[in-house]
């Protein structure tokens, strides 16, 4: 059973021991992440000069399920575009939100602007600085 869906920002906070990391750590049992957001975490690792293999190994050790970005998931993310665009939400944001809606799970993120969407998303901010 899925307990939570992790946004890239939540997983990055955990990996870098940033504020909010403990909230994520306590929610890892049954956690999932979209392959899109997993890719985003790896991209951020590269941007910061870190080795991808080390990041993959650390994430594997957390036992987070990586959910493929398939046709249904892609369509759901696209359908969010009209509401998401005015708030500056990215494709990766929409992929995470779509997975959260599909799984009917709480989404962990650092982005409070997601609360501006008029959708039945269960959202938990891991910190209050955004």
C-alpha cells in the first residue's frame, strides 16, 4: 500500500539532510516516486557535481518504489496543465501531482503553491519556507 508520494524536492531534502528531512524519513514505509521526479533528483545531483551512481545507490537503500511514467499517468499530468500553468508548476510537478491523485496518497513536497490548485490532492508540506 502506498503511504506517500514523494516530490523530487522532498527526496532531495532527505538526501541532503535539509529542513523537512525528518518528515520524509518518518514517511518512507510504502513511499513511491514517479520516474519523472526520480530523474529530476538525479539531474539535481549532476548539477551539484555529485555522482549519479551514488545517488541511485542511496535511493535504492531507502526502498522507495519508482513508478513508471506510462500513458495513463502522462494523460493525467497533461490534464492538470490548464490549472497548473498560472501558478508556474512544471511538468515534473504535474507528474508528481498526477501520481498522488492516482494513488490517492498524500504528496510530500516543499512547494506550497500546489495548494492553489482546485483538485482533491492530499498535500503535506515538509517545511514552511515556500
